[in-house]
DNA sequence: AACATTAACGCAAACGTTTGCGAAAGCTTC
DNA sequence: GAAGCTTTCGCAAACGTTTGCGTTAATGTT
C-alpha cells in the first residue's frame, strides 16, 4: 500500500540498500544519486517505516511517560516539559495514566516494554515500583526519591517542602494545624507529612493525630475532609494541604461554612498549580518547578538511552515557599 | 538480549510457529502444548515484541493524539478520556502538542504516520489541516467541524455556544459587550465570534469592531488585552471571553483595576474548566463535555480502525450555558 | 482394508528496514 | 600498464513476529 524503499529502488533501478543509505546521507553514496533518490522519495511521497527501522536498529525513538493523572493540574506542565524536550531530539512519548493504581502502573510498564520504548519516565505511586526496577530498560523516576534508590530520579525535597509550609504557619502564630493529605501510601504524601511533623516537633508542638487526615489527591477529597472536620467542630486555625487541589477543596469547605481565610483559618497548599496564583484564590503554597522537572527528567533519560553505562547523578530540587493571601 | 519466541521454541523443541500460535490461543494447537508454552513463557519472562508483530500485522495498537496544548486545562480531561478508552481496547496513545502552530501539527502528523499509528485524533489549529486529509489513515477531528468536512469529527456547536453566552449577557441588560478571543485563525474562535455577532444582530445591537480583540488562548493574553482596554477607557459593561483561560485573565485585569465583577463588568467564558467552578471564581461559562468528547472521539476512531469502510456519523454536542456569579 | 477426514504441528516466506561485506569501477602512482 | 587505493554501489542476512500451506499421524467411514 504505502510506498516503501523498494518501490523507489525499483523506479530508479538501483538496490534498495543504496536508497536506504542515500536517504540517511551516508557518506558512501555519491551526491548525484543522493539527490536523485531524495527527489524520487519526495515525488512518491515516501514515508519511512519506523516500525521496520525499529526492528533492526532496536531503537524506537519513543519513550513512555507514566503519570498518576494528567487531570491533576500539576502534571500537564511536566508532561509538556518532557514532550517538548523529547520531541526536540526526535522522540515521541506515550502518555499513560496510572490513576494512582499500582496494578495499572505495572501493566503500563509491561506494555511499554512490549512496545519497545527506549526509556521510561515514571511518577510512581508507591514502593511497589521497587519490584520491577531490575528491568533492562533505562528509567528515570520523577517526584519520588526513596522508591528506587538505584534508579535516577528528579524530585523536589518533599519533606523540606512540608517543613517550610508548616513552619510558615507556626511562625504566623498557629499551633493547631491540620494536615489534609492524599493517599497515605503515596511517597510524596508521606514525606510532606514527615516535614509537617518535624516542624511541629522542632517548635515544641504536640502532635495531634486527629488533625491528620488523608484521602485522595483531589479537590473533592479536600472538600469532604474539611467539611467533616468543621462539622466536628475541630479546633484548628490552619491547615496544610498535601497538594493544591486538596487546598482548593479545603478553601471551598471553609467558604461554604461561612468562615474567612485567612482570618479564621489559614491554608497553605503544595505544587503551585496555575490557579493558585489567581488573585481571587491567591493560595500560599510550596512551588515545584514543574516544567523544568519534565525537561530535566527527559534530558537525564536521553543521556541514559544514548549511553547506558553512563552513571548520571540524580537531581533534588529545593522547594520554594510562596506566600500569598490564604496564610497572612 | 530479551527472550524471544525462538528461545521458547528451542527450549521446548518445537517450531516457533507453534509457540506463536499457542501464545495467542490459536485453535490449531492442542491444549497440552498451549499450557507447556505458556508455562515456559512465564518462566523465561517472555515479553512479546510489539514492533516485530506490528511489522507483519500492519497494526500497532497505537493511536496519536494531537492537541494544541495539554497545559490548557480544557485538554487534560479530553486526553484522559481518549487514553482511558483507548487503553481498554489495548491501544496506547502518543501525546503531541502542536502549540497552536500549523507546522508543528503537520510535522506531528507525518511523524505519527511514520510510526505507523493505527489512527489519529486531532484537535486542529486551522484550515491548514485540509491539505493532509487525503491520508490513508483513519482520523477523527475533535473540536472543529468545518475543517475537514469529509472526515469524522466530534465537536460542540461553537457558534451556538457563542450565541448563548452573548444572549445571556444581553438579556441581563448589557449592550456594550466585548469579545476577547484567541488566535483569529483558529476555527473555534471564529465560530464563537460568529455566535457573538449573531446574538448582537438578532437583538438589534450595532457591532463595534473596537470591542473585538484577539490574541492567544492564554490567561496572560486575556490579562493584557483587558488591561489595555480598561486603560483606554473602553465603554463596555460586559465581556465574552473566547475561553475560560482568557476569562481568568480578564477577571484579573478587572480585579487589578479596582472594579467589581459583575457589578461593574460582567464576564462569561467558554469551556467550563475545573477552576471555573471554584466558589471564589464562580465563572459563568459555556460547558463542553470534555471527558466525554475524548471518549466519543476514541470510540469513533476505533470503529474506523476496525472497519475502515464503515461510514460513521459525526457528532455535534450541544453547548450548555452555566450561569454563575460573574454575570449576574 | 482402503480411503477420506481431521487434528496438530512444522516450513518458509513475508513485513520494511539497516548494515557488514564484497565487487566493480575509476583514479592515482611508479 | 600493473598494482594499489578510493569511491560507489549491490548482495544478502538479520531483526522477531505472523500466517498460508504442506506434512504427518491419528481417527473416522465404508
């Protein structure tokens, strides 16, 4: 159906090996026939078959990107970062949503290996990923650092971020601070909670387990969790949310309850998603360089692909506290 | 390196054709050897090579998704829709951002064809796409309807949406209504503007070209455009923004200018992105069923892939006006 | 008992490239 | 003008599957 290398070889009465080489500007081919071949290729609207090429070269110029949920506003920017830098080098990227499910994550890894991607960028759910880190395929982890110690990763220091957020609230006079987080098993959630606990501890504040609640990394969860807490008449003057989506839900609950932010309750989030900076929201949060993380992860993956033996260093980015109006 | 079908055959002392058939549960193979083969495959950690398979079957179980910008909060949900329904059928999806550039769009289409995707879902920029609609590859257009009349599409009625939005403002007593849109060449922008004009016309309101401004489908553009308009001392009591991102920028400009929404200026957007429904924002807008659009487009594409001759009907979804607090 | 049928499997081609190696020219050099 | 070198190209194998067809042995039919 589609025109192949053989078709243009036949037309030009040369071997298809020559066509192949001419199209890729091999030095073995004379300028003369190169031009002839390229001209014919254009005329016949030849499109190289990457599948056939991949079979022999064992390179597909393709990478896989596994995210929990592209719908979480944190991820589109990192996805954009990886897609753009991958594309610059001629790579395509498979988008996979693990939906915060370990089984789906594993299924996607297997699928990507079957599809012979050259590498994988993975934002893992939990420690489960440890089990398949022995793969022969280059991989870089994004957003977690303890999961696969032997693999490369690019992360922000979640614990420090949690610490910064909580410390900020404490310095503003709060001592009854809630932590509203996502799935308990998720590494980043744990780390942020650790940071929270550390800040309380360092400031001599007693840990109150009733102030710590977890559900999902979604706005609805923040809404429900906070609503429930308010109805319980919880004694808190501030809340540190595990991510900005949760914070938005928290804000909504407080709003609906008729309380004022930050006067009655202060709130700080995590991620610095685009809506956090809207003047109407103005959410104090911990910023992650999302796009940059995507770029860095991809660059790192590409060097690993091109040079499998090369031992590159992982990257830990430092989180930044961005103070806006929900906390002060 | 990786274990192949031949390795299994060698170990079991049978032909690799038999292994291939056994693994795919061909009826020609006895239950006995099927089990033996599958057992060996599992033991040897065999992973089928989708590249090799694709070369002979001419099916890659892969589709391409070309979006203008995954960073626009409208798209992650449609992306999720296509990814999920594609995955259910065993398909993977390539994510491509055209960045609202025709050249990138074209380059991606060529790339996807080279990679032998089984089909493409395209959210096109402009009419340029007309040029490559003769491809031999199944394609469904998302978000535009006039671009490739002979291709299948799933869209909402942009013109009607623009009409609904403008009419809503008019019914609330506004007659000086700005239109702040995205790229002028983009079909959906045009259509929405047409709807705007139609509503004005039907209500006997004179069209004022000075009230119509276009830039990009980004918040910054809305911000800049509105800021400029306010500084010019524009006489408008309402604005219809081409999408919600623009509307957010408009809101910001009004906010910074010290005016009140909707008392001083009413605004309505388009898309109903997640942040539009936040209580602090509460943006009146035209809703599109984003996730559903992704699902429908993918389903349509899959039937075209499985049955190329099948002539399926395109889908035009009706937009819905969602009245919130920025307009009333 | 002879033949036809069926079940189960092997052979080998094919998919569209890339690539190591060999071969045929053309060109130098003495 | 023979030897050697370069340039330019063709041959054929290889990548890991799928699949049409042929083959064998077992079973069924008369």
